[in-house]
C-alpha cells in the first residue's frame, strides 16, 4: 500500500502530519473559499468527513495519480464560482447510473463504501 503525506490545513502539527493510503481515495476537489485549506480529499468510509490539506489541487492530484477529472453536478444551483472539478479514483467506483427517467444531464457514481457523487454528462473517458 503506497502512503503519501500532506500537510493538514487545520492545526497542522508537522510538515507531513496526514498520511493517506492512495488506494483509499474516492475523489479530490479544490476546497470552497469558505473552508480552510486548498484541497479536500474524500476517503473510503469517511462519509461526510473530509481531509483538508494545504497543498494545491494540482499537487494533490499529481501525488495520488490515476485520477479522472469530471465536473460536479449540484441539485441546487452551483456555487457562485461555478461547478467544481472533481478528480475521481475509478478503482473505487462500484457502479455508475444515468439520471433516469429524464435525459441524463448528470450521472450518479456510487462508490464501494456506499457514498455517491453526481457528475455532469457526458462521462469522462475512463469511467
């Protein structure tokens, strides 16, 4: 299992105080402006809890590797800055289904831990 280290955004204790198993990553996205940290990492089994880190989204995505970019879909209007790009680990997606019976303007990704994420159609290559 490859572990990589990041700096926690909230009360960091050391330069590499958050070590994650790259195989446990569900998806990564840039933090909203109202949150602490530059990037949030969603891991298997954490539900709504996220790991906020000080590194940029580009650094985190390149360190983890193998992630696929997609545009997040919101049931409510998207945030002021527009829809965010999420970087998904395809190995942890158990299935994908279109928004039916309506035309699929978004897809629902179900992860192996039971959590879900909606992404805008069309699906990116690799999913």
